[in-house]
């Protein structure tokens, strides 16, 4: 029986463990924290639970035109409030429940869970709290943690990283969010909905610099309408807790005051002090573990998955990397990782979901594609729901007509991107996508309509 040792209990680790057990390996998972890792305990699950509450508040506060009445008055933001203590209590409870569910599943599959910090002591041997564990196959799924800077150090009181927000007892009166990537934008959107005054500092010329430019433009417009201040082309130099307030100094010398500050300037991989040098596992310049498309490192029988690889920091990708690693290591059929068909989502309000090629690739001439974008303002279902912001965008090959990618900006874009992802994965043409029936009225109707507008008559058929 092959002995598989997995370091890390996040999605890359526990999903790999389940596959390895299914393939009759002897599996052990080593984790410093409870099962689920940062994804379940401090990152993805907690943040999306917070965002779910924020979405409910936004839906209620913006439903006045739908005829919704709160305490005798037409629904509006001033009539809806939040209880952060209750919200955070629920967040922590759900995280623990999810973690327990994962543990129970692993145990039911006869997978051994070992609690402690792991360190490689020699090829084939890992030490955990003084106990040595031998392995035939090793999977590194150690994740990542918030990136910090010398003068932007969280203190857990008023200057926070995104893992410390859930200990707040009261809603920040004014939250300064440093960083406008996915994490910063999501928390800025959520706390704005919860009732905080929010200032979002972006070092680039727009929020979400790595997302679709038109999607980012829609989001900035929504942020402004909801009273959020976005400061673009500004770099935070330092943050100081002065007791009752926080001061954030920008590189320009401008000082912004608030009650709290959130530092969201990226993450760094947890790859130090593991003993990787003893095996000769190669790291890139950012200390990520180098892997190929079947999750192999530069060392035989040593694999890696998740944020520690720097491939794409998504739980879905980590899980797939972990599964692929076990399929390959244990001799099962395996399909190499294909990032082109990976869907991603930014859980702001509205959400931004994307898959496949991007507008930037098309604009740069890297991909020859036709582009069709439809505003949701013309969609019947969107009108009924009071959704006026957002769009559906499709990219199709200029030659074959195949769907190459897409972007959806909508309240539930994370669900709407799926049919486009299927089209990309299965190499469907715009005509094939258009000829599939959709429910009327529905937001998916805009996907089919965009595909119809990409149709081109075959000159030979005329």
C-alpha cells in the first residue's frame, strides 16, 4: 500500500486525501490548524459568509422601487442596519461547522489526521511534533498568508489584516481599505453595505486592475453611488494606531484618518522552514513551489497544490491540483491542469465572474476574437429584480466561432458564469450556445442573446 503524506489541511490537501484514499493509499494529513485550512477558517468561507449578509442588506435597502416596506417606510439604506457581533458569531460558527464536516468525511474514509507543524528531515521522512512519519508520496499544500510591510503592520485592534476582521465587536465607523485587488474590493463592498464609511486606496488607476476593465468601471460607478470614496493612483506608505483613530499616510504625503484600517496588499506562500532545501524542491523568485501541470515539483514523488504554488489563488484550483497530483502519483488516469477553463469570481456587489480569454488579450492582439457585450439593463428578469448594473460579455473565435471566454457582472455572476465555462471547456460555438433554450425571463437569456448576436451567416450558404 502506497503511503501518502499530505502537509496542509486546506482544499488542496483534503481533496487530495479523499482521492488518495479512493485509490487505496494509506493517507495521513498533517495540519497545524483544524481541517479546511485558512480557506475554511479565516479566508474564503468567513469572507463569503460576511458578504452574504452584506448582499442581504443591500437587497433590502435597495428594494424600495419594488414596493418593499420596512417599519412602515419605503425600504432604503437608512432603514436597514447590521449587528456585527451577531454577524461575526455566525461567521465563526459556520467556519467551525464546515471544518468539522471535512474532518468527519476524512475520518469516515480512514484518513489519519495529524495535528502539528511538519518539517522534512530527510528524503522520505517528515517530523511532526517530534514524531517521524515516513512516506512514499508527499504533497505540499501549505497555503499562503497575508502579505505585510514594515510600516503597514496589523495590530489586531484598529489596523487589521483580513483574517482579523472577525474579532471586531462593533462595526468600524470609518474603514480605510489599503489595496484594491480582489480581497480589498470585496471587503470594501461588504463593509460599505454593512454601514461603515469606506475609503478604498488603490495604487493603480482603477480598482481590480487584473479584472476586465469595463467590469471594474461598473463597480467603481456602483461604489460611488453608494457613497464609497475610491482613491486611485495612491500608495499607502504607513498606518498608525493613535488610540481612537488610525492615520494612513500616502506616498504623496496626504494623511487619511479613520476608525480602522484593513491591510489587503496580497499574500505570500507558506514555504519557509519546511525543509524543502533538504529535498531540492525548487522555488521561484517569489518563494512559490514550482510545479508542472500535473502538480509535480522538481523532486520525484513530491507534489504541491494550492496557493503555495502561485498558479492561481483559488480554492477550486487548489482542490483540482491536489486531485490531479494523486491521480498522477497513484497511476490513475489524469488530465493536466487547464487554466483556460477555470472560472473565477469577485464577490463584490455586483459580482464579477470571468472565464477564458480576457479583453486585455484581445486588445493586445494576442487572441483574434469577436466581442459582444449586453447590458443587463435590457434584460426583463433584471428589471423585475431591480438590477440595473452589470452586463454579459462573450468572446468568440474570429475563425471558428468557438466561445473563448466571457465576463458576467451581476448580483449572482458566480452562478451565471457556469454555462459560459461549459462552452469554453467543451469548445462550443456561439451558434451552439445560442440554440440552447433558456428560461424566460431569466438572466441567462442575456447569455444566449449575446451568443445570437455573434452569429455570422456562412457566405457559402447564401
